[in-house]
């Protein structure tokens, strides 16, 4: 029997590898079908196609993340926080929103939306009912403030669009890209008022559109009650008129532009005008406006242009027609900020159409999923009479009187953008000049509004506008179908199918090159970009914890040599210097007699807060010198403001406003006891550490600037910097002034006033009294003034000197003589008036300014209420700061004795928010 190999059989042809094969050979390469689309993505795309109100995750500007639970019957909240164990940033566990489950009555929740300040949350169910919840002191305590009336369970009541009105008189910053000139980065900013309309009461308000064509206005009155008014946009005559999506934005004339999409694939444009009743109206509620609706335009072709994506495939059959895509997202972008060097931008309708091929359709078997971004620009054209009318003598006067005719709005179609991915979310950023686009594969990119192109990576780093421009990306290893961006677009929370499994994703540097010179340029540009984002966040009153988390990741990603390369100092120092410079923070108070306004500057508080945060590595590590300085100043600021509130509510220091004085009340004095003890102990600690520095320098042959700085860093105590820097010296002087007033009040109180007796004991047992400490500050203050004047230091140079003392604990050469006089003359005179032994053995461990074993043991075994300066017990309900990890007792206003104290404690002394924690967590 002949063997098979003896026959002329080509084995390549047997497996389809032959050169002449027309089936499996080179003439027709094997084409595998696309992998099946995940069910979670199919479900999500169906949700987005059915309604424009289907946002399941929302991140507020205050930092709270709300998301709909998996069963669609509950809402949970989370937040970004700094872990006290190691100082790393993480996402908290979920906390359920109470009161909601019973209120929804088993109706599915479909949409979440935060108001612009980030304090009020709108929760929408499947039948269009709007519940409103408000954050109460803590990030994970949210209470219901509006319960909607019971409506009929009609599908036409479901919402297809919702937007919050901007707060009244809201002014937002617009920062231009930073330019590098003369080896220094500079960026300028302008202020832009948010487009109206506004709620006349100054409270929150939202506008919603139903599937049946009704517009609803829900607003909060001056009495904090919620009111409701509605109007019909247009009648629904056929099923094609039913709305699927709606979007709104403010216009320059304080009206609202509204665009809706119908089942008949039409885009309809309306103008909404809110006519408010006169203030002297006799109506029952004069704050309720009348809604006027004007029909503007109809775009019959509300779909993508049918253009082949591949020029080599003009039929488009291999890639799918644009007509196959269905609307999944509708947005309306308002006018962009107008600047001198840029062309004006007009309101623009942005529609996203998505398509996933049917895996059971052979014609679409080899197609890929895609999305198309379609845009229509609202151009205003002014009609005028034909010039021929001017040639008619009888018409000249009439034509001149007529002038310009009424203007008209035209929809100008812009170029469509096709993307070979499924877009799951788009958001407007930077006053609607940038659009963030999130995809189902977990990637997020940022696009220019005008060209709709991805902001490119710039390796020249001569101009910086964002972190993405210099190589920072936000991508995940896993796909997602739900996503929400953080307040500063530095982080995102994502989920895939099951919403409980939220993932935190941060912008990270992708390390595109190993070129050392380029890395140096990128580090410098990154530091500038961080400063730019912090300035925007501060001026917009946004939470900046997401930015701090990305900065920490970048700092840990790069080695010390890499992260500091190309910078004039350390990464932290350059960043702090930039934010102080571009936020115009006044660090020089050596000559200005008006100091009280310094305490009320929120920008100063924000800068000190981030300075303290950059030096925090967890409870088990000691803060560095600059972080301790900032942390002590924040405590001094809070202490002074609390003292002043107690001395005279509603007036300035010393009772100038004639307000009611609470200082004589025993409960008020009791609440101030811990703060007074902290202030007295801080005063003693500063003097004790100055004596310690004096002893260290006695063995030195000279006390020049270099040796002073070295010894101060060895001690790692901010005592000298607190006295030397004018800003912190102002804080100390004003606290001393208030302490004198409290001491007098305690002395004048009746003997039966036990809190007053306790305060007297605190003052009397102090080795250093206020009358001895104030002259030290005054002597340093006068010496520094004379040194500046003698050296001819101008205002600009003083700002630089004082800023360096504030952010780097620097000792300038011009003030070395002042330090020497303080250590060897002023302290020597004080030494004769006090008991040095009593001062030496005074326990300052609870202040957290020293790094000895005693302080470490106290910090390990005790928990201090950071706002009241008392030791907390074990069975106490507490809340913790999301940034600095400080703890305070959870005292609600109705449980606390003083409303002004509760108001002071609504946020941490660092300006960040609170979060409730269990006893096991602290």
C-alpha cells in the first residue's frame, strides 16, 4: 500500500497556507470576528439612549461621591480621604443615605446631580420625582431637605434633562496657559461672572425637563423651604414628539437656552425666560417666577452626517454608517470666556451618537463599536434692510428709523468627530473651554472645545495649561461603564456593572522618555501645572484633595533626585512659592497696621492647609518644619476667631460693633477652657524652645546664618519661625490681646462661676504670663522694622523675604542680628524674671510640636479634639478631617450649647471637610 507522503499532496494547501489558496491564503486573509460586547456595556448604552437623566455616579465640588446602589433603591456616599496610618490618599467605605429607601417606595432611582457649590444633591426616580438632600457638617452625613409631592406613576413624567442654576453673583476664574519667560513661569487670570438666570433668594434652584415636554423649576426660598413651578414646552401630538434628551445652559441675557431631542430624531431649540414678581408684590410668595418659553429653531436632521470614516472605503460598508448610531448623550455648551486675543465662542450643541455592532448580524460581524460627536453652533445673525431701500428718497427716513431688524439664531453644523470607542460620559471643564471624554475601556482624554481634538502632549514644555499636556494620563487596566470626575479633574471613580465596586483612578505621569534633560523640563512644568490647578481650585472654592492625591503619587513615583531636578529648590518649596505668588498672598505684615483682615482671608487658610498637608506622612511620622509652622498658624487662626466670637458675637475685637457679649456665661467660659490652655502652653513652648536653641548655640564659635538654620532644622520646632515671620507674629500678638481680655473676664466673674476659676488657675500656673510674652513680640517687631528701613528693603523685596520665612522657615541674612539679640539679650533679661526649672519641666507634649518620646507616647495614647483642645474619651462619637486627619467630637447644633461654636466647627481648622468615623477607626 503506497504511503500518503508518496502522493503529490501539498500539506500547506491542506491547512490553508498555500500561496495559491483563494480561501485561506494571502488572497483572503483570515478575519476573526470582534469579541462579544459585555452585557454591562450594552445595558449602559441602552440607559443612555432612553434618557438624558441616567447619571449613576456624581462627585460634588466639596468632595463627596454619591452613587446609586446596585438594587436602584438606595444611594450611598463616599469621599476621598487621607489615611492617618501612613498619610496616603484613598477612597472611603460607603455610607448609606438615610431616609431615602422608605421615601422612594420601591421606585427605581435613575439619576444623581450635585448643585454647583456641591452641598445639595438631587435624587431622581424613574417617574421624575426629585428628592433633594443636603450635606450636614460631615461628608457622610446627608439629610433630606425636600420630599416631592406624590405624582401619578406616568412614564411621561420621567426626566430627560436636569441642570442646576448658578448661584447669584458667582464669579469664576479663568486662567490662561502658563508661559515660561526668563526662566520663570507666569500665568494670568481673569474673572468671569457665571451666566444667569439666578434664584433671586440666593439659594439653590434647578430646572428639569420631562419626557412629556414639561419644564419644572424647583427652587429654595429665603425661608429654606422648597417651591415648585412648571410650564408646558409644547404639546405632544404623536409618539415622535416624545422627548428623549434635554440640555440647558445660561445665556448672556440671563435667560436659559434649552435643546431637546425627540423620538423623531429632531433637535428643537427654545429660550426660557424667568420673570420674577416685583419685590413689593402682594402675592403669597413673591419669589415664584413665571416661566416664558420661546420657540427658536428646529433641526430636522438630529443625527450624524453619513460620511465614511475610511477614505479607502467610500461606501462605508466595512465600518458602518453614521446613521446606525443612536443618540446617547446631549449637552449644551454656553458662551466661552471672552479674552482680548481669542475669538468669541458661541453656544454649541454637543451630541454623542454611539453604535455597537450586532454580533448576531452577519453584516456587522466584523465591525467595531464607534461613537460620533456631532456639533451645532448657535450663530446669531442680524437682519437688515436691503441697501436699495436707502436709494429711495421717500424711504430714507423710514429706513433710518427702522434700523436693524430683529436678530435670528441659526444652527451651523460643525465637523463631526468619529472615535472608534464607546463614549460613556462627557463633561465641560475650564468654563466650558475643555471637554473631558470618558470611554468604556477606562481611558479619559481632554479635548479642545473649538477643534474637538485631544490636547496634545508637548515635550517642549514652554507653555503649560494642564497636566495632560505634559504626559499625565488617566487610564485603568479594567473597562468601566459608570464614571465621575473629581472637582479638579485629577481623579475619577469608576465602576463596571456592579456599582458597589468603585475604583479610584488618579492622573499619573506616564514617563514617556528616559532623557534626563526632558525629565527636568517636565518636572518644572508639572510643578507649574499643579500650582495652576491649585489656584483655579482655590478661586473656584473647590475641594482640592484630589489634586493633593495626584501630587503625592507624582512625588512617590519619582525619586528625590528626579522630582527636584530642574527646580530652583525642592518640589514642595517651588510649588508653595508659585501658589503664594500667583494667588497674591500677602506674606508681609511687618509695616501694615491693619492685621485683623489677615485672619479672615480664606486664601491664606488654603495655602497654609496645603503646606501642612505636604509635610504630613501619617500619625506615626513627624511633620517637617514647614508643615509644623503652617499647622501651628492654622491653630492660632482658629483659636483667635473662636475667642473673638465669644467676646463679641457679630462685632470686631473689643466690642466695637456693640453686639451681645457671651463671655460672662459659665458655659461659654467652659467651652474656651481648652483653647486658653493650648494658647498658654504654646506661649510657654515657644519660649522654652528658644532657650533650647540658645543652649545649642552657646558652644558654637559663631552664630552665622548657616549655623542658625542648621540648628533650627535639627530641633524641627517652629518656635523661632513663629516669632520671626510677620504673619505668624501677627497671629501670636492678636491671641495675646484676646487672652488678656479673657483673663480679665475670669477675674471679674463671680466666685460661684466654676469655669472662671478654672481659667484663673490656667493663667496663674503658667511659668510665662501674657504680659511677659507680649514685650518679646513687640521688641522683635520693632527690631525687624528698623532692620528693613536701615537696609532700604522695599515692599517687593520684603514680600520675598517674608514668604521664604513662611514657606521654608528661612532665616534671612538681614535678620540674623535680630535673632542674635533675641537669643542673647531678650531671653537673658527674661531669664531673670521667671523660674527656668518650672519652664523646663512644663509638659508641652500634647501640642505636637516636639519630636521626643514623651510627645510620641501622648499622641499614641490620647486623642485631642482639635477644635476645642480637650482630650476625648473612649465612648465618644467623633468626626475626622479628610485632609489633616484631625479629630473632634461630633457635636450637632441642637446638642451643643452655643450656635456660634457649632458654626465655627462646621469645617476643620485647615478648611477641609469632616467625615464621620467609628470608634474603631480612631
